[in-house]
C-alpha cells in the first residue's frame, strides 16, 4: 500500500514536469554552467602550460568550487578550499613517505587526521570536504605530482575562480534588488486593476482572481528579502559590489515600504471580494476609480523605479485628481484605511525615487 502511494506521488510529480519547467531550469543554470566550464578550462590550461603540470586536477576543481559558491561568499569559499587542500596534501605526503600502501586501515586515519588539521585552522564544511578529498588524491595518485604542484594548482584554480567571481561574473547588486521590485509592483498593480474591473462589472470570480494574484505577488516579497540580503553580501565582498554600494544603499533604504504596500494591496483585494460576495452587482463609482489610479501609480513606479516622478504629496494615487464620478458606493472605513496605507507607502517610494534621481553621487 505504501509502495503504491509512493508510486502515485512520483507519477504526479512527473506529470507536473513539462517542457516549460525544463526550459526555466536551463535558462537559470546556463550562465553558471558556461562560466564554470570556461574558468575550469582556463585554470587547467594555465597550470598545464605555464607550470608544466600534466594533470592539474586541483586547478580546475578549485576554480569550479570558487565560482559555484553563493553570491557574496566566493572569496570565503576560496580560502576554505585552499586550507582544505593544504591540510590534505600535507597529511597525504606524510602517508606517501611512509610507503605503507593505501589500504583501508591507513586511509581512514589519514582522512581523520587531515580533517582534524583543517578544523584547527578553518572549521567549515568545505574545508573538511577538501581536506578529505585532497588526502585521498595524494595517497592514491601522489606519485604523479609533487606536493608543491598540488598546492600550486589549488592556488592557480582559486585565483582564476576569484577573478571570475569578483570581477568578470559578479552580478550588479542594484539590479539584484530592482528587478524583483519592478515585477512585484507590476503584479500588485495588475491585481488592483482586476479588483477595480470586478467592481465595475459585478464579477465576484474576478475579485477572487485579484486576491490570488495579490497573494502570489505578496508571497514573492520573501524572495525580494533574499535578493536584498544577497545584494548586501555582493556589495561588501566583491570589487564591483563595492563600487555600487552607495547606489545600493539609496535603492535599499525605502524598500521596507514595499511590505506595507503589499499588505495594503492584499487587504484591498480582500475588501473587494467581501463586498461583491455580499452584493454581486456592478458598482461603478469612486472606489474602482481609486483602485485603478493606485494601480497606475504602481505601474509608473515599476517602469521608472529610480527616476524622478511627480513629487508633491497627494491623497490621490499618482498625484492626479479624481474625475467627476458619482461617489456611490462609498468605501467602508476599513477599506479607506487600507487605501490610505497603500497611498502613503506609494508616496514614500516615489519620494525616495525622486531623491535618488536627484542625488549627484555615482
């Protein structure tokens, strides 16, 4: 019975995997694959051509490990790798010098000793892995190269990996933040337009769609938080990031208002759904107009997140007056609060964009 349930679950998972998912995975992975292959090949070529090493395994491996670390953590990973390789090479060289073979009774203590030595210097997971791997390689094929060659290969690979990660392939920390902000603002705007349309046409199902879209956009605020953290790491640990650090701080400063804005949009869509659930009739008037104008303001901000926008405070979204439409029906007090919160957050974001655009610093 359990086996049948497991098989059904796996079949359901496979049914969900389509060409679109594979294309998305390859689109995300392709840059890293290309960069890693290029740098590993370059490190191998340098160690082989310049230093005359026949099989510079550590050079290619070191460059791969440095480049595939998380954004902002590649320099630390290069240090972990070098410490691990150095400890593994030292212990492996001693074992080879004893000339007692490579039996299992010898391999296990050698790995333990190498990892212990690495832990005294840099007790991190990659250091343990590299120290254990290095001692195995030295003990198994150590006669092909000298200990100095192994350490030099690791240094070459680490240096090439750092050049790639710190200079050639470093992401722009500002774009790491602004790209998801643009997308989230547009999606919040789209949800508000659907909510306004549902009021004008009296369509509860469209209000439900607006709520779903708003929830999806709100859920991506977690990814935005992760992007902001990654951008801070990049700006503090890479050459390109340090050059963009001041710009990143100006962009990052007002983004706490995105959370306030997202919560307000979510509550507005819920208000519309509740209103239509109690009275599913067309409701043209002031509320759908205000929702549409708020959506316009979000879209405008998404299109120009760092450019100057209309600057004076206003109780209307987008800073534009309402057309002369009958005020029926009046929003409920709770909806007015949610509108006020959304408008205040939008105004703060737009003011920050204007300040950023007028800042003369690079």
